[in-house]
C-alpha cells in the first residue's frame, strides 16, 4: 500500500520525469496578493506567470501546495469533521503548463498517473467534460481525447458551466475543466436517494463518486467584464488533485481520515481521551475536528500566522477554539492541542530554508546533496527559502565590497606618491596636531595646488589627529587653521579611501589653502569623546555577550557614531530580556571598576600568538594595535579608546533585533546620551500617568482596568446589536409568502448596509429552513439588493445570483455572487419596491 508521502513523491517525480520543474509549496500567506486571505490552490503562486506579467526560466511546473480554506460555500468551517472529505488544511498536487503543452498531454498524463502509477482500476473511473453553456461551445476536443485513452463514452459525463468551467475572476484567463472521478461504491448513503430522487452520480454531493482530479484548460480570455471570450494565443494548463483524496483512494479508504495523514493524530486523541474511535458518531466527529484543526494550526503558525482578533489571525483563532471546544466534548480538560499539533510537526516532511542555508554556509554542505539525502528519507527541502537566504547574503557582501570597487585611481596614485598618513589621535589627548598639506583633491577625480573660500575639497596632510572612518567608527569633524589664523577650513568628515590614506572633506571658510603650507588641526573634542566612549563600549559589550550567551558569539560588524553604537553579532536565537539585562549589568559593572584601557603595538604574528581576537572583515597591517578595554578581552583594533572604562559613564541597550539568519543587532547608548534616553522615558511615563490620573507605580494596574472596561463595553455593544437584528428578523418572518410550495420573503430594510443585510439574511434563512430571502433598500442614488436561498433550494436549481441579476435591472444596476447568496447595486432606490416584487414573479415563473 502506498503511503501518502509516496503518493506525493510519485506525483512530483512523475511530472519531473516529463520535463516539469519541481517547485516547492509557497507560504499559506499569499505573497503580493492582498485580495486573498490564504493560499487556496496550487496555481496561486503562478498567477502572474499565467497572465504573462511574470516570466520564469521554465514552462512546465509541478508542486504539492499547502492550502487553507476556512469559509465560503465549499468549506464552511462547521462542516469539517462531519464529512469524509472537508478540510481546513489540505495539500493540492498539481501540474502546470505555461503556454507549453495543452489538453492532449494533460489528459494523457493524468490518465497514465491514475491507472498506471496509482494502479486504479479503469472500470471504477469516470471523467467529465464541459457541456457548452452561455454561448460557449462544448468541449468536444476533451471528449475525443478521453475516448482515445480508452474511457467508454458512457463514462464521459457532460456537465454545465457551474461544474465544469473555470475563471480567475470577472476578467482574465478562463476555460473549460475536465474532472476524473473514482467510484467508491453505491452502498454509501445519498441524500438525493433518501429524498426519493435518483442519485446524480458524478454531479451528486454524495460520496459514491469522488472527484480526485480537476484539469483546467485555460484557452480563453475575457478582456472586460461581460465581454465575449476570445481565444488565448498560447493556452495553458492548471490542474489540482487533493493529496488527501488521492491517498484515500490509493489506500482503499473511503474517508480521508482513515489515511496515514490523519490516523496518527486520531490515535493521539484516542490515547489522550481514553475513548475509542468508531464507537460513537459524536465522539468520532469531535476527534476528526481535532485532527483536521491540529494540521491547520501547525501549518498556519509555521507560516507566521498568530492567533488574533482580525484577518488571518482571527481565522486561526476560530480554528483553535473550535478544536478546543470539541476537546471538551471528549472530556479532554487538560491542555491537549500542543500534543496533537506536535504529532503533525513530527510528521512534517520539509527541511526549512534556514536549515539548508546553515548547512551550506556554516558547514559547507551543498544544498543539492542535502536535497538528495533528504529525499532518500522522505523529506523535501524549502528551496525557495534557501535561495532567499543566499540572496540576502549576497546583498550583504556586495554592500560590504562596494566601497572598494568605487575607489578612483587618484587615491592609489596619492598613496604611492605620499606614503602612509600618520595618525596622531592615539597619543595623549589626541585632539590636536600639526600637519603639512600634501595634496588637494577636487571631486574625487583631479588634483589642485590651491583652494579658495566657499570651495569644498579633500585635503591630505602628512600627519593628522583626524580619524578616518574605518572598522565601523565614523570619521572625525573639526577645523584646520593656517597662516596664523588667516586661513580656516571646516572639516566636515574624514575617510580612508585606501587603507593608508586619510582624506579630510573640507569647506574653505577664509583665506586660501596652498599645498606645502603648515596647518593647526583640531578635532571636535566633545564629539570625539562621545565616539571614544561608544567605541570602547563595543569591546565591553562583545565580552559580555560571550560570557552571557556563549563563546560562539562573534562580532559581525559595528557602527560607532557620536550619538549611538550598533553592534552586530552571530547568535541563533533571540536573547531573553533577562540575558540582555545581565549583559547590560556586566558592562556597567566594568565601567564602575574604572580600569585602565591598555594598547600595545606589536607584530601581527605576535598578536595572534597572544590570543588577540581578530575582528570580522578587518584588514591588518604588519604592526597592529592590541587593545584591552576589559582586562580579559584582547582585540586587534585601530579605533580610538577611552583611557579608563569609567569615562564611558553609563551603558544602556535600546534594542536587540534579528537582521539576517543567525545574525542579531544591538543598538546601545553611553554617557550623557544614555542618561537623556532614560530621562525621556521617565518624562513619558509621568505624562501618561497624568493623562490617566494615576501615578507611575500604579500605571500598569490602571491600564489593565481600562482595557477590561473597554472589553466589557464592546461585549455589551455586540450583545445589543445582536439582539436588535434577531428581533427584527423574527418580525420579518411573518411577511413570507408561499409560491409554488416555496416560502419567499422580500422586504425593505434601511439604511442599506451589505454587512447588516448578510447577517439578517443568514438569520432569516436559518429560521425559514427552506426558502428564498430578498432584502433591498437605499437612498441618494444608491440602491442595494441581496438575495439568499437555503441549500435544499440551491440543490433544486434555484440560483440567487441569477435572481438578483434579473431584479437588478429594475434599479438600473447589476450584480452577482454565489448560488446561495448574491447581491446587486444600482442607481435608482425608488424602484426598490418594484425590484422586490419582481422576485415573486421570477419564482412563479
Ligand atoms: Zn448521490
Ligand atoms: Zn577598539
């Protein structure tokens, strides 16, 4: 017997062997498609490829797509667990042709897969083709192709537009479908037969015939709403086969829940609850609900959805609550959902992109080898996720290398001619010094011998106290003064265009600068002190992170500015707030110890022998500076440092976040900047306390109380609203008329609000049990109509969308929707009574 993992793998490799690219499932949260709550079909990730907006390097694809459907006519959440084949989460197997092959291959592939690979008996299979309707011709081509495969004509059923025509929306590609059905047995119950009518076979809602594969032939395009169809120049193929159904059929099970996709979870529920599966219909349904919802919960959360009160999060919360409610029906009063979800997770068969990247990046393990070994063990890899990680890394290294490439030739020439610029900033105070001007650079491209007032140029001296940006520490600013004060230039920034050359970006304020003149060079001292403190703090932070998080922590980059410091480090999980506090405490403790920061100049080889930590991405000359800001930490560093740790004053972490897989970033403040930050927070707390008429100490308690009050008020408001609509729906019920044995209710409700209409129609429909409801209303040139029908009438051919379209003509508008609920808008509210009256005629007719 084939396991579901084998069915999936057989499917994907079947199409891979026939020239299809195996594409990994996309996330359940659709990318770039705000109209869609969840990915609900295999074609979602290829939407733009089908419309031609996006090009890929392949024209045939196959995938096993994760899908969630939790609402709508085909998957009302309330059905799940009570039928053999409704699910909130499922996998859709599919093969796709983007303007490549068409019907002939699609039909031949599908038939070969189900009869040869799965080995299903051809005499238990039937197919359907589009019958032709709404002016679209019937699909004789598909009919002939099925005949050619050996399907007897009596087993090829012709179905109409609703069953066998597919469209992406009101406009865009569309076309006929063709389905493959599997005969499960005529002993299964059928609601039609129970009502004294014959079973409708492949078109019936019952389980006797199970649809296992739908082939969509995209051969037309609708350019505008309601415009006639035009043939697509390059028709495409989109197919979908539910893995759960395929597995059930392959394993000879009549219910998806009896397959190996669900049995381990059901077994877990049996074990937890102590009840038997198969002993009571009510218990069985509850167990199936838990099994289905555990799968949906596991996959939604792993794709980043969190339970909340809106959008996707709200759907997830409803699913989890429903599972928990059915747990309590089984007397499962302990916390059980994490256990059943865990069963799903241990069954998960995809290695994450992060893991594949980690194996490649850290251990040099090539991704394709990972894939081979994973597949041997029934796992797949998230290739798209892996490629995304690779792209991020490439972007990072390109960014890091961009400075080097852009360096114009002139700096290399200057470095060769002038030799290394001597940096005076390490010695003594290090803020001031004297230097001879050796070169003036204009626009990074040419040299000049003189620069006058107003000009912005770059100055190169033989020696300077200005620090050129490097190792993450920003460049200094300050002033250059010459000729006894007659010449002044403001230094705006200092860079190292090549490692040995310090270049000062300067604006001439007064006088004229000449090459060969001697200048007094003064760094902005306060700014430099702040940079020293921030820079020195990064050494202490590095040491503290190693002590608290572990020796694996490595510096991955840093920025040291006068007003903050940023420190990137390698670590795989987010540190807890306790860990960050411990790091902060350690750094502040070392600051208070006020130890001397030592610097030694030595040869690189000696430095390495002494155990100095080399920093990531740094380049070192022959002679290196070995810095110990903390007595136990020895690092190679060319930056400027405080004399004693006490000069740092105070250290405060402001944020910690993830910037790439396995790389985190801390932003922190020191000295007066840290104090100002704490003081600002204090002011905010005081302001908030005043607004809430509370004290800082009572603030949280007060906010809690206010939130509770808001929740109470919201609940009361909801109750009041629910009461008022349920009362009015009861009153309205008396107005229903009976026409040809059908209860029909048409009424006016103002103001017209689609949301209110829908909820009202739902309530009336529930109370009518069997009937048709129409609600209309409006003003100011806007009219709204809504029609709803109960499922039994829909099954008998009543179509709310068709009714509302006819009625909409009265109000000068148009509409549409589903067979059980549809709405229309128009411009003439005065004709609402006529439109509502029309319903009775339509039903009569
Ligand atoms: Zn039936
Ligand atoms: Zn340093």
